[in-house]
């Protein structure tokens, strides 16, 4: 699930970069890329995969 969120954030960053769109001073291309990298890192770390050792 986090991998899909990362892909969506990267897609939005690409579209914003190509279109030259800015959504205020908080949401920038860099912010979207960093959020995508965070989601990808969490996915690779196994967060949100649904697997659990507890039964």
C-alpha cells in the first residue's frame, strides 16, 4: 500500500514539475519527492505490509 502511495506522490511531483505548478509555499515538488521517498522507505522496511509474528 505504501508503494502505491509513493508512486502516486512521485507521479504528482512529475506532473507539477512538468507543468510548472506550485501549490503554495508548503507543497512543492521537493516536498512531494521527499514524501514519496519516505513512503518507499517505509514500504521497504516492511511497515504496513500486514504481516505479523503475533498470533
